[in-house]
C-alpha cells in the first residue's frame, strides 16, 4: 500500500486501539472454551480478593498467566483460562462497617470495578466461567461438601485451645498465625489463646500423603515444597507410659527413647487433662494454668513452671520423679506430656537449672565423634547428639539407635509417627462467609441441614460487635430437622480458605445446578497445568487445596486426580521506585489505572514482563516504562511504514553494498536470525523466561531496522520478520501486535493465528558466537590501535588442519600434544601443529565446538554487512588459500585473523 494525500501521523493511539481489539476479541469469542473440549491446557492465576482496585502485584500475576495462555492458544492448544472472585472475608465486613453499608453491596461494587480493570488490561478470560464465592450458587456447595466430608469422618467438633485475634474477633488457624511473636496474618495483632468448641476438618488424616506426595511435585518451587514439608513435619519416635500418682498411666511421645534412664522430672502442658485435674485440688497449679492461658507469648520463658506435688514413676529405673506443669510443653504437640532429660535437651536443661533438678548424663559421644567425651560436661550444657549409652544399667554401650529400637519393647511402648500438622479449624465468628450447615437441638445434638434446604443463605447484615449472626435472632431460630423441636442454627461461618480449596474445579462447570462440578469434565480437565500466585499461600491455600483434591478423589468425585496443580510459579513482588514494598504509607505505590491511561495496557504488560523473570522481584522504573512504550511505538511504526511501501528507508545502492556481499546474502543472514529468534522465544516462553524471549524480539527488530538501512530489503524476508515480531509480541502486548498484524494484512485475528514454528538453523549458536566474537575483536583492535577511519577490514579463516587440531584437542584425554602429533597428516605441519596443540592444551577445559572452515567463511560473509555498517569500511572475507600466509598464521577456528587498513 502507498499513502496518498497528506502524510498521516505514525504510531498508534492506545486509547483507541486497546478498547477496539478488546471488543473484537469478545465478539469473536476468542477466549471461550467449549464444554466438550478434551483435556485443555489449564492456565490459572490465584483469583483475587475483592478489594476494589487492582495493584501492580495483580497486574504482574495476571499478565504472566495471560501471556502463557495466549502463547499456548497460538500453538494450537485449547486453553482454559478463567477468572473469578475470592469474595468472602473479614475485610469486606470491616469496609461495610466503615461505610455504613453491607458486605454484599460493597463486594459487588468491588467486583464490578475490578472486572472492568481486568478487561482494560486486555486479559483473555473466558468470562462465561466467572464465579464469585459469596454467591449462594457457589457457597451452597461449600455446605454440601462439608456434609460429604462429615459423612466420610473428616469433620469433628472439638473443644480446643485456639488462636483468637481480639481485633478481628475471630479464631485463626495455626497457618494464619505468623512468626514467633504470634501475630494475626491480616492485622498483625498479637493473638490470644482461648478454649472454644469449633468445627474441624481432620486434615491430619492425610498428613503422610500430603508430605510424601511433595516429592513428586517436580513442577513446584523447591522452597514451597520445603515450607509445606516443614509445616506438616514428621517425627519417628515412640510412646511409653509413666504412672503419675493416683492419676494412672500418662502416655508420652519421644524421639529420644534412648535417654529414658536420664529422666529426672516429668512435665505436663497446662491444657493436659491430668494438669487440669490436679488444678482442681491445687490452688498454686490452678493459678499457674490460668496465668499461662492468659499470658502473651512474650511474657513466658522456658523456665516457667510449677511443681504439682505429684510424682511419676520412670519405667526404666523405677524411680519417682517430680511432676511439673510447664508452659514450654504444648498441649497439641505429641501427647502434651513428656519426660525431661536435662542432660540431653537444651530446654529441659534450662528448666532444670531454674528449678534445681538433677542432671544425669546417659549418652556420651562415640569414639569417632567430633567431640571428645572428656570435653562434655552436661552440668554446664546439654549434649543433645546421639552417642553410646552410659549410666543406663545393663544397656550401657548400646548406640542411641540400638537403644531406641530395643527400649520400645523393653518398656511396653510402641513405635509412633507424629506430625506437626494440626487439624484445620474452620469456624469463624464472623458474618461474611459460608454459614456452616449445622443445627443444634438440645435433644438431638448437632444435626445437618438437609440437602433440600441448601444453601443456608446469610440473613440481612446486622451492624454489631462480635459475630453478627448471633444477633440475627429470626434467622438462627429454626426447627430441628430430626425431631421438629426448637433448635438453633450454627452461627459460625467457614474459614474463607474453604472457598479457595476447590474453586479451580468449579471453573470446569460453573453453572451446574445439581453438583459442585461435573465429575467427568473435572477428571479430564484437571489438574491445573500452570498455576501462578504469591508465596504467602504456600502453607495455607496450597496445602488446603491439595487436601481437598485428595479427599474429593477418595469420595469418587474426581477420577484419579490427587494433586490440583502440576506446575506452580510464585511471582515476585513489584517494588516501588525506591526499592521498598509499595504501600500507601510510603507513598511509593503506582496505580495501574494511571499507567493504562497514560501509556496503555500493553506498555504496562511489556514493562512488567521484561523487567525480570516471574519469580524475581523488581523495582518499578519510569525509565523502563518509557522504554517499553517507545519500543512498541517504534515496532508498530516499522510495520506501518512497510505496509505503506516505505521499505527502503535509508537504503544504499547496490554498488554501495557490494563490498559487504550482495542483497541475497544479507537476506539470508536476516532470514536465519528470524528463524533463530522464533525458536529462542518459543523455548523461553515454555520455560517461563519471558524477559529473555522479549529481549530476543527486541534484538530482531533492531536487526530489521539495520537491514532496511543497509539495502533494499527482500520483501518476503522483511515481511516475515515483521509478522514474526508481531506473533512473538502477541502474548505480552496483544493490542499493538493485533494492530501490526492488521496493518500487514494478516488473515483473521492474530490471537487465533498460528505461532511461528521455526527452528534455529543448524549450528546457529556457533555461528552467532563466531559473529559476535569477531565484531568484538574488530572493536578491540580499532580502540586499542586508535584507528579513526578504517577503510578495509580483512577477515582470514583458519586452515582446515587447525580445525583438525581443535577436534583432537577437544577429545584428547589430557595429552593434547601427544594426541595431535600421532596424526600423520598433522605431523606434516611440523612445529606449527605442535605449537598450536600446546596453545590449545593450555585451555583444554574450555574448548568449544566450531564450524568447519567453509561454513565459517559462509557465516562471516553473511554477517559482513553488519561489520561494514558498524565501522564504515569494506569487509573482505578470505579463505586460508587466499589470505596472506602471515595473516592466516594468526587465525584459529572460530577466531578469524583480522587486518584493518586505514
């Protein structure tokens, strides 16, 4: 095409093209996936909490999955890429309180706003599959699944010491308590411990499988697997019973049964039943337990405890040892009771010193240990390592391992495995969540809400302190489903992590009315192939989702799907320009909306994807944003100019380019670079190294510009370069890429076009290294010698015999010179061959494969135009028979000799 009339302004207007292409994609159902698709590529980002505004972390997360989904779609894959809303939770309740509204209205406003922002970013979702966890159509299935879990024996109501946040006024799961200071994960308030009746999912039933299956999650980051492995924990040990006064046998769990002869006192957690019984008759113990329950974590130390006046009988020695209630013993770890061996445990040692309790050594280092037994003084410090037994009667001399095995039978114990993982308390004393489908009847106890009465919908919001559902009198008063008598609904709602533990399954059939999801479709489409989200969910959402998936498979609701996510990427944080986490208090936040308005969505997407690999954090950079915007404008303008017939640019005549090879050689070089770029970008997209792929595209576009300036480009090659650039940019900058595709006359939509299926030319990496090294060597000579106006640059290729020496040297087993001189043909080159072999021997460990002489010459001739353009000199490439002997003598494989004439 050729423009007529006045020259129009070049470039694109993002405010015009982005909405237009978004409407076009929507009208064409580009991102919709049919229900009858077979095992589509399932690409998913963790759905957002409905805060009302996208932040840059959202933009990064969703750009990553959108780019990958678009890439896979162009490669011919059917792609499931849905979006929904994690829309229950305390923040909405608090926001409603602050604004004198109700959580539902506030949440719906947030969803509407965020949906519009996501669409403005050009994210390609199948919006027909949109879901919101606060809709009764969704949360009825939370309630139904709760009942299925209960029928399977995975739901219990337990009285337990729980984590209570006084600010949020609700219970927290262990996973929601952060750090040694034990702070609420949402508001950073120090938590309290309260004894409460709660509903639990018995996730501990799956502890071993959850832990063991981590080994097979090869597509997960190692640090996430290790975090889950540590959270689940696993300790192989044994339990034995100690008789405690008149209270009978009390079981303990220990991993160090070899130390039992050194037990000098017995400890009970404040919440242990025996401790509670003792407190009924012992005022001092009762006061201590009350103090321990009310105290903050920081107020207690390992020496805190009280003597009960009771004694326990050590089954190994028959001795009676004092019984203490001590806060460092935890009710929910092991059995809540332990025998203490101060000589071999640091906490026991510290406690014993504070309470003047005997310290008796029963393990000493082995002869081959790093520590000399004479240097171990257990009165001064505990020795916690394995060793050999001493002061253990007939068992002296046994190793710790031998003793542990033998003592299980000797003291009527049993082998046991303990886990750190605790059952998942799902009860929350808040309004904005899924009502737990249980009814309490004084006569019948707890009764399930019948299926036909699901969902149990939330009543109108009541503005009150504490749990608003407790104030909903009319709602909570109900007839008992079993006896018809007066009963009361459960007023706790479910932990919102229940919502996100199976939402990825609902996407497969979001409108299904008679089941949470279509079992056959879910079994076919699951697991999620690529999942992207924050590292903060490593031991909450990700662990719970794994648990749910395993249970659903065991309930025959999916077929053979035991893990929900095959590949996991944790995106890094987008920092402020100052290198700190973006926050309102620091004033370093960047509004995605402002960037979209000023530069466009494609600029934001390109900058974010170029800045770093997905898992790395990076700082926001106005310069980087401007660079991304300029690049998109420039590459689009290049396509626009080509489409308008302006392919010559500053092209020189044929006579001017003759010295650097003819136009066909230049076109051949460019064509090979186009193929290589497509191959590299494909591999980098597959490996989630989007920044590397985009850098390769930038380099190719720069090459096309130099090509246009060097000569009149071959139209087919130049156009293929531009269409390849458009296709490679399409996943990341889809609006500009579509505009390029349209200008170039592409068929249909680029979003539905075929990905460039090029392979890198054979030996391309070696060729590229050759060309880049040669250009660098020319630069070094020009700079070092101070050549201001080079006229001719001669490149001489090394003779074939040097290539033969290199091949032998690369495969020689240490004796390079000897190997080379055994070759009859090479011996004809005498000292020259020996000297070259010695040179190579000095760097034998770093010898790379090189092209044969003829291919090396061809590669240099193809790239000669680049050298000529850079230095403004004629470039001559000579074979070993053409070049001067003294010049050829300096050449080596992959390192042509260089002569520069002024």
